[in-house]
C-alpha cells in the first residue's frame, strides 16, 4: 500500500566529498522509505552530484557568487543583502517540511535550518531566541566528538544513515522493507551523460586502466608530484597490460606539470624510452566536467587518490579504491566506503609515505583473486624484496560488517602493529555510540587482537581505570542529588512562593550539584579518554529544554544516567583489554600451565 509522502529538506553546504557521503546516506534511507520526497540544498559549486541523482526530488542551489562572495570579500554588508537572501529562501519556505536535516554541521548553516518551516529538525538548528540548538543524539556526538578532532571509528556515512533512519522510524513509521545489510553503493546511483570517446584504448578489453587523482582536499593532505610520478613509473614499467589516466581540476595544473617533469626524470634514471610512457599515460587534468569525471572513475579498474572527493565518488560507482592517506586524515571516518577498498599511510602524519609502499599495497590488492588474501602482507613484501617497508607503512582493507556484529564499515589492518591509546579509544567510542544511539552493541573488543596490546597501553589503561571509578562515583552522586531536587520541587505549587525550609533545601541541593559538576570537570579533563565523555556532558546540559526547576532536575538525572552508560562501557573495554594482556593459559597433555610459568625442559 502506498504511504503518504514524507517531505524532507537536506542542507549540505560543504564540499563535494561531504555531499557524496550525504547522498549515500540519503540513498540508503530512500531505498527503505520510497515515499521520501527529498529537497537537497547545496552550494552551486558542489550541487552537480545531487543533480545527477534521479531519486532526488529537487535540488536548490545556494548562489555562491551572488550571495556569499560579496559577503566574504567585504564588498557588501549582511544587512544590505537581506532582500536577496529573503528572495532565495522564500521558495524553500513556502511549504512546511516534515523534516529538515542539517548535515553541514556548522553554526552558520544552523540559521537556515531554524528558518525553514518543519515539524522535525535534526542536525544544528536555532531556537526562537537565536541560540544554537542541538537536539538529537547523533548531533550531540558530532558536536562533542567528531568536530573536536577526537579519533573515533564510525564512518561519517554510517553516522548520517543511522541518524536519518532513526529519526524517520521515531517520527513516522517503520521502513517498508529491510535491505539485508547491503551497501548503498550502486552503479545506477547517478544518471550521467556518457562521452562516446574518453581516450585511445579506453574500451580495449585487454587493457586495465588506473585513474590517478592528483591533488587533495587541502595542501597538507596532498601527495607530492614526484611521488605520484615514481608510482606511475613503477606501474607502467612492471605491468604491460596497464595504462594510467590522470585526473584533477584546473587547480591541479601545476601539480600535473611537476608530475610530468618528475616522470621524465624517472624515465632517464631507468632508461625507459619516453614513447613507452607517452602511449600508456593520458592526462585529463582540467579537462573533465562532472559527467566525464564520473564516467572515468566508474569505468576504471582502480582509483588511486589522496583525501579528495574522488575516493567517495569512485566507491559509490563500484570502483575499487586505493586511498593514499597523507597528512592529518581520519580515514576510518571519511575513507572509501564499501568492501575491498584499501588505505595506505605512513605510521605518523608527519612521516613521508613512499611510492614503494603504495605500489606494494596496490599489487597486493589487485592480485586478491590469486592469493585469496591467504598470503600475509608481510610475505608479499618479502616477495617484492621490500621487507624494509614493514615499519614504514600501515595498510588497511575495508569490510562491511554483518548487522549482527555491529554493522557499518570496518578497516582491518593487514600489518601487525601495536595500537596506540588514541586508536584504542577510537574503537571504544564507536562501541559506545552504538550503545547510546542504536540501543544495542556488538561484543566488547571483537576487533581488538591480543598482539595489538602493548605494555605502554596497559600502563595507560591501569591509570585510566582509577579515573573511570572516580568519575562513575561522581556521576552517581549527581544523579542522586538531581533526583532529590526533582522530588523536592515537583510538588511545589509555585517556584516563587514556598516555605523558607523548602527554599533552603533547594538552595542546598543546587549548590551541591554545582560543586559536583565542578568536580566532574576536574576529573573528566584530567585524562584524555575521559575528555570526550565530559565534552558530551557539556553539550547535553546546554541543550536541556525544561522551563521549571523540577523539569531541569529530571532532565539532569536522564543526562547523567546516559553518561554513566558510557562510563560503564569504557570500564568494560578497559577490563577486557587488560585481560588480553594477561599471560595466556595453554593446555598440555597433563595440565594447563601459564605461559609465564613455563620452564624449558631439563637436558
């Protein structure tokens, strides 16, 4: 039976990569709720991806040149542009939306969300008094954790998808059908105008094409042209069936020039005739509009790219991705989405990532059909005579988890390494978020291996255990005090006229709450893993909606009970990890003996 349309407006005013991830989440929701009528609001510079989605009902473009640029350049004042702004908003606001979703997650965009008429709002918005409003749980998580540069393990696409589906289920109805945990990537995601000719040999069945996307979302995340050139040289010299196509916008023309300069140097070093590379390498830098760019990414066998929209677009189009992760990139949050993609990076953002490391990762990934991933990556390096790379690179492979073990995407490591406290806590936060906002969790530590636990991590977790217990006790006392305040105030006929004894008691409880919150701040900021929970407490308390003291007290009880779930989860992870570090009992024919107590047999 056909259900009534659900009209939603999605505000996504960030860059193209963010837009593609938002579209992936919307596509997943639209597959479960076919009655969605989606109005998509985007910068005119980045609206083209949404315009190519036939399942988007309407695309509204924010005119960057006429509205934003004069403000940014200081040529016009905001007050003087009110008529133009109002004229742009008026068609959007002519009907009430069932839901407005702000996925830009900026304070500036929250004003637009607050203006648009809607029954339900998620993401950043504004109250009637103009203050910032962050009302839903996943927005609390983004505000307090994701936007504070804290490492966490849930992909942004999974966050947005879960946030939207949860809101639809709460405010409207259950979905029509389940999609059995399938990914949202699809070759039919976009309707693009295909060019009959890309370049010579493009459609030859015996040629394998690799798309190299030069440039990145920022300079610090950009791989050097010399590194790209050396990688291209290695691939072309060693794989006769492979050709390379270079991609990039007009802003990558300088990188392109430096790339070819470095490639000619590689040719001279290796004694390779220039004509060999010229016939097998084609540049489209600055020459492709969105449609042909998408066509190339869709038809290539591989896309190799740093942190840029190409990794998201290629993964949507079903092309395997090798993400060259350079600089301060949180790939677990924004890496390529789907099964079988690879991420390679240096052990630290400051360390250089070598072309040899990227080449080794690509050759391992592109021969999976042969070794079926039964060949350890370290053995692959030995076969390449590149074992010296082991301590100079990290390699991860993407995998969509089954729903019954947590769902979403996971990046499994292919090189054994010790886990840092920050990366350990990133796994913990992903687990806590599922418990907080999904209501269920996979087993604690299911993707944490014993070999990853270092003595340094054990030492840090033993210190953390003490802070966890102290913070848990403080939160428990806050709950009891706020509950006392709630019971004391809920029966009052007036909060202005009351007995002196009641006023004194309320004052006493309020002062105690203030002291406890000050103490919780001291404990919550003393150790890094506790800081995220403390920041979340500040966001939750800022967004209390009660008008009366009793209502605020009741909400405070709910907030700290919620936070205490997180503290409990953190305790479980700490105990589990410390348990992994204990000596392992091994079975012998006659007894079970601790490895720590085993002795070498006497001669």
